[in-house]
């Protein structure tokens, strides 16, 4: 079996591509329903970047100390208990990657049908989304070199196109929108409102993926040295791109046209370049989403793989091909994503997925304090810069948003908690089966 490893550029590309996806191209429309201040909107995305960077710096310490693939499954099992780790892995496998994969594919299809002026063609959107998932799953279940090389190319194109799009709109737009990007009276109250907290969940979801490298730690060249740099570099690049994109969306298109809409990038492109130019730009923005689906199908199945390695009853999840790629897990994640495409509405999936993933990361970041107390002598090739400030910032802001989601959107929040509860039930059944097998 091949011992070839993923290199720094490939995994950094996975981090960037995992982050730049559905959220930044869709969530602005939902945020504008409650917040119409340009300054507050940009602050949302800047704060989200700070939260993600603080989380990434903390995860880097855990990833360097425990360099095994699996992300939260690996960390939570080591810090708390195997049951907590299994729930974290269960959440990542069922919601953390499958739901976002579905959302990105649905966004790709929504942009495509908007460009073709087929906005009510729901069945066509589903066919396009499912086709995209199927093709990319087949690629990533094949050879490692093909998989990694494709990811680098797609991500480089994505970053270049976003920079070109932002620069073109800013330089060529004759009549920008009269929205203020400097603070005005009332903005301070918005920054501490429940609307800001709930909108921050959308933003946090958009930044989901800053921890993607930890799912590939076991397949990364020199993980203890390179992982911190990968996480920090990927998060900083994406923060700059996110703030720039949302500035350009608000700069180009009227707020009333963006409110409640999914395809905000297409709307902004039409406002900036006219109908024909907007359709062309919309096609390019839609194509950018392909790399996000690709990155999620590359990173997510590694969680299923390590669960399969640890639980004999789920051993089929750990099956690998001659390149060491977990082909079965990739196909299962693709199947779960297809199920989300067929069964769920866009906004509800986005919110409950964001809530559940934030809770998973909250527990992981909190575990750094417990680990330092319990195992002060543990070998830590990297320690969180400015500790304990980054994890405290992450926990405070994430905890604030989780509270307000449960308060204002209890259905989505409780559904997320239900997924976590189902993970505990499955873990209990697996343990019972193992005890009976030994008896």
C-alpha cells in the first residue's frame, strides 16, 4: 500500500477550499433581513475571521500533540472520553461534512438555474447538485495524486477569480450603492444584539473548514511542524477574501435586492456588469463552488475512516484502496449528501449545521484547558500563541452565538442536539455489541 503523503500546498488548499463555499455566496441575504448597516455586516465577517483564527491556533496545538487523522473524533477521544470522541466524529460524519457538501452543491445548482433564468426548476437543481457530488466522489475515491493535484488547481483558480471579481467591480462600477461602511448612530447597539449573534452563526458556518487540515493529519508530511502554519495561513487568506467579497456585494447591489436571496453573488454581478456580464460572472462564481464540494469529499471521509479503524462493527468504513484512500467512506459521505439534497430546505440545513458544528468545536477548544491541567508534561511541538487569549476569545464568542440560536431558533438548535444524542445511542449500541462479542 502506498506511503505517499499529502504536502503543505495540498492541505492548505483543502483548508481554503473548505472555507470558501456556500456561506459567503449565500448568507449575506439572510443577514440583511435583520441588519442593513454596511459597517456592522463587515464587522460580522471580521469578527468571524478572528473567531476562526483563534480556533485554528488552538486546534494547531492539539493537532501537533495528537497527529492522527480524524479531527474532533481524535481530539475529543484523547481529552475527554472515547464516547465524547465518537459523538464528535458522528456529528462530523453525519452533519459536519455531508450537510455542507449538500449545501454547496445546492448553491452551485441554484446559481446555474438563476443564470439560465430557471429559478423554479427545483428538480433540475437537485439533478445538477447530485451529479456534481457523484462525479467528485468518483475522482476522490481513485488515485491520491489525481485527487490532490485537482484540489490545488481548483483552489488556486478560486482565489484568483475572487480577487479578479472584487477588483473588477470596484474599478468598473460607475454608480456604487449609497451604503455606509463607517459606523453611524445605532451600530453599537446592533453589535450586541441577538440579530448580530444569530447572524454570526451564519458567518461561523461560512468559516467552517479552518480545521479541515486536522482531518488529514495522519496523511500530512511532517504534521507537527506544518499543521500550525497551514491552519493560520488558510484562515488569514480566507478572512481577507470574505471581508472583500461582502464589501463588493454591498457596494454593487441594492440591499432590497439582496435580502433573503441565496444567489447574492449573481445579483451583485448583474448589478455591476449588466445582464450579459452578470451571467458570465455568475457562471464563474458557480464554478468556484466545485472546489468546495471537492475539498469536503476529500477531508470528511477521513473521520469515518478512523472511526472504522477503532470500532470493528464499523470496520467497512476503514477500507482503503491501493493508494490508502478510504473509498467506501467517500461513497457513504456522498450518499448522505445526496440525501440532504433531496430532503431538506436550504436555510434550515445551514442554521442547524452551523449550530452543531460550532458546538463540536466549542467542546474541542475547551478541551485545551483540561488537557493542559491533566497532562502538563505532554509533548507539545506547538503551543497556542498568546495562550490563553485565543481559546478564551473563541469560547466567549461561540458560546454567545450558541445561546442566542437556542433562544431565537430553538427548532434548529434542538435538532442539532438530537443529532448529538443519536451519536451517544449508537456508541452505546456499539459498546454493547463488543461486550457480547467478547463474552
